[in-house]
């Protein structure tokens, strides 16, 4: 086998592998489900830490206020998302009923 044919075979294999990786990481339908699930977990964590933002009294709010400097970038986006989103039951139902 010549060197040029081996290089071409390697490049074809690499191209096929990269296309599969791109499909698996970014364009596969499961990616959207995983992203929504991660967002739901993040929202549940933020709600557990800052329930007083929605009028739910919590004794741990005093201690979780110390997290605000670390989560300030995510806090406003989280509040906006929580006010605009559907109920959790509707959101979970969308995963199974397209």
C-alpha cells in the first residue's frame, strides 16, 4: 500500500468518525432531552436554595444567601425561566408526547 492511499483511507475514517461524533453530541434528539433534564435539575437546586424569591418561606434562606455571589449570573436567568415556563408536569409530559 502506498503512503498516499493510506493517508486517504485514514482521512476517510477520520471524517466518518467526526461526523458520528458531531451527530452524537449535538444533533441527536437525545441531546435536547438531556439538556432539558439538566436544566430541570439546575432549576430544582436553585428553587431549594432560594425559595423566598417566589414567596415560599424557608429557614435555610439565611445560609443559602451566601451562595448568591457565586450564582449571581444564573440567578436572574433562573427567575425569568421559572416565571415563564410551563408547570413541571406539562414539561415532563412533553418529553414523552411529541
